[in-house]
């Protein structure tokens, strides 16, 4: 795969339980040249997490120290835990020309949008509210209180989806992956001025 000389960030957001993580891992398995920005978080490790692969886990104190050291391109409190993106990693990847996936929330998206031009944003939508809540409850990874908090936050996030460049309704995984591939590889042709006859 040819590497884009400028590099580009793809922000992917979703409500919790929207199927985003599965979609991203399928994409990364299929295209090893697409890189994933591993966020730093202070949240507790959940079953299925792979420290150093899906997140770098730190304590709240360690995270706050990193904020002081200006380590983050963006950081946010999500569901009462800190999450942040390494500034150095993103700058390096963009310089090298990679397509980089960032799995971040709406707050992080807004910060990156105000700082970086070479980016596209994608919001993964569940097919319906009923399916979404059912998926969230069936994940088996969150406590009942955490599920209720994620539903409340998710409803709030859904009011901001129009700020994103693309929406993918995640009904069938294979179709959603295809939609994602089209967004990543179907670059829009640069506008050229009309030629005078
Ligand atoms: P989870 O703990 O369920 O993996 O993620 C919770 C939320 O945090 C998700 O919406 C995810 O996109 C978001 N998130 C993960 N990493 C980052 C990050 O580095 N920055 C921001 N702003 N949000 C993040």
C-alpha cells in the first residue's frame, strides 16, 4: 500500500456499545500499514483489554503528571476516567505519512479538529436505540451503574453526530467495514480550476 506523503488522522467515535472497537480491530488486521493511536487512560483494566495494545494504563496521578508535562495532543474525562492522545506519537506518524486511526470521544474530536487539518471524522451509529441498549447490556463488561452512565452519555453524544464528516450505521459488520474502507481509500479528487476553452 502506498503511504500518503502527508499522513492523515481518522477520528472514529461512537456511543459505547456501538461496535466501534470490533470494526477498528478488523480494519487493523486487514491493513497492517494503517496505524492505531494507543491512548493513555486511567480507567481500570477490563476483561479483554490488552495493556500496551488497546490502551496504556496508568494511575490518575500518573495521568495528571503527563498533563502537566504537556504530553497530550488532547485529553478528556470520559465516564469519570481520563483518556488522552500522545502528541509526540501523532506528530511522528503524520510526518512519516501514515493513516492513523484515533478511537476517541466527541470532546477529543473537537480538540483535534481545532488543531490538525489533515483529519477526517467518522461516527459509528448503532442501527437503533433498542439494538444499542441491548448490545451494551449484553457486553458483560460493565456494572449496571456504568451501563446506565454510558447510556446517558451516549444520548448526549448522539446529539453531536452532525459535526462529523461521515456516519456509518453499524448494522452488519461486513458492510460497515466496507464503508470504512471506502472512506479511508476513496480519497476525494482535488478540485482543479475550470480550464478556459
Ligand atoms: P472505553 O473505556 O469504553 O474503551 O472508552 C470510553 C470512551 O473513551 C470511548 O468513547 C473512546 O472513544 C474514548 N477514548 C478512548 N481513548 C481516548 C482518547 O485518547 N481521548 C479521548 N478524548 N477519548 C478517548
